[in-house]
């Protein structure tokens, strides 16, 4: 099918650009004190890295956006295999980089990559290709539903071994949305969701630290100095912001009260300094992104591009929902960043590369 070339969706581009800009500003504000004490009175260490990572990610987005659309199909399988190999390498003792009990990074010195961030993009590409070629078989459990289920299971299994429950949930949720969009039977999807919830509960019960987080989720004030500390500090920061916030740079939570202040819990710091208004603007930008992404998917005339748009949109949307749920105490604490806003190299690079895929389709 010969597809007419149009300009990339402006509202998607604008929403991502605004979120990226807000992220740079908030990383600067929330990491100021931590950077000063960790890096020999250098208050701008994290800001410089975030700005550099944003430039690299933006460049990747532009490159991916301009790649010939049909070449994406050729690249889907090799890139997925590469991402699985990198995830498997993390399991070899002494190779992966450990931080706070999790081995999620590969690299040397300041050059590091998080394979789980890569697999989120490559899995969407491969599933879009696989499902578009087998739409006529999607009602069959063995030929249409089971193969992508196995690929998702392998990805989630390798990610869980790091361990990283948050990313595994985002990957699983995106796969379910793509299967549903490709025409999978509702009974198959209900069974998948049922067994998925059972596996999540088992993962929580069998791992003591996850069980502690789950209990703290129900009543963080029961243990305010330990398991409930992070949730309580996050809620205090959000509540302190009021309608318009205490002012950019004047937040107190970042003064070593709130853990992960510039990464997983950056939204709490944002709400403290910019208030309900600032937090609402960020949420509305994510809603704008999801709306336009779904519009691109629905209007695209080819199955591969439509599923690719659905996959990228749902991956960003689900990750944002999980992060915002954790920060607001609506979900148990799990380590996952807020797309385009939280500090991080791999997260920014591959998230923006994914946006390049979506803009390519648009």
C-alpha cells in the first residue's frame, strides 16, 4: 500500500516537547540539594545530564521519525532479539550494575543503558508486525494469541528477575491493549488478565519487601518511619502545594525528606512547587498525548502502523498512570519513572525514540 506522506502530528509533538521542558525545569529544582551534596558542591550535575539526555533523545526521535516506514518492519525482529540478549546478560554475575538492590543497567562509567527501557520499544514494534500479519488468526488461541503471549511472558520474566515489577506491569498492560486492538477473543483476554493478577499477587506475597510495600500502601501511617515513609512524604509534598504551589525552587520535600525526589517521585515535588494547577497541566498534557495517539492509530489505513501507534501510546499512558498512582498513594510503591519528566538517560532516550515511531506513523 502506497501511503501519502503528511506532516507529523503537531499536537503530539507539542505535548511531548512541553512535558520534556517541564521535566528539565523540575529536575533542576528537585535535584539541586542532592546534586550539591553528592557531587562536590556542584548543584547542576543532574540538570546538565538531563539536558544532554534530552538532546540525545530528541535527536533519536527525529531520526526514527524520518526512517522509511517499511524499514521499521525489517528492524522489528532483530531489535527485539538484541533487547532480550541484553536483558539476559544482566543475569550474569558481575556484569550488570546494581543500584538499591536491583540490577538493571549495563555499561562502563557514565555510559550506561537500561535494557528494560529498550525492550519496551522493541516489543511494541515486533508485536505490531506479528499481530498485523496474523489478524485473521487472532481468534485462535494456539496460532494467534499464544505466540505473543509467550514473547510477553519472556520479556516480563527477564524484567522481573532484575527485579522490576513496575516495568513488567507496563509491558504486560501494553501487550493486553495491543492484543485487544488486534481482535483477540474477549475470553482469552479475560483469562490472561485473571492469571496475570494472580501472578502479580504471588510476586508480592513471595517477596518480603514487596509485601511490606503492599501493606504500607493500605496504611502508610502504620509504619511512618520505614515502609510508609516514602508515601507519606509524597502526600505531604502534594498537599503542601495547595492550588498554586509554594513557588518554583521553594519546595521543602526535596531537602532530603522525599526519597527519589528527581526520579520516580518527581511529580510530588512538582505539585508542591507548582500546586494543583501545575500538576493538572501535566496530567492534561498526557491526556492530550493519549488522545492524539489513539486518533492517529484509528485513522491509519494499515494494520502495522495502527498497532504501532496503539502500542507506543498505551506504553506511555500506562507508565504515566502507574507512576502517578504510586506518587498519589493510589498504588503500592514500585520503581517506574514518569515519562519525559523524571530524571534518567535510558528512559528518556527510548521513550523519545518511541515517540519518533508514533510521529513516523502520523
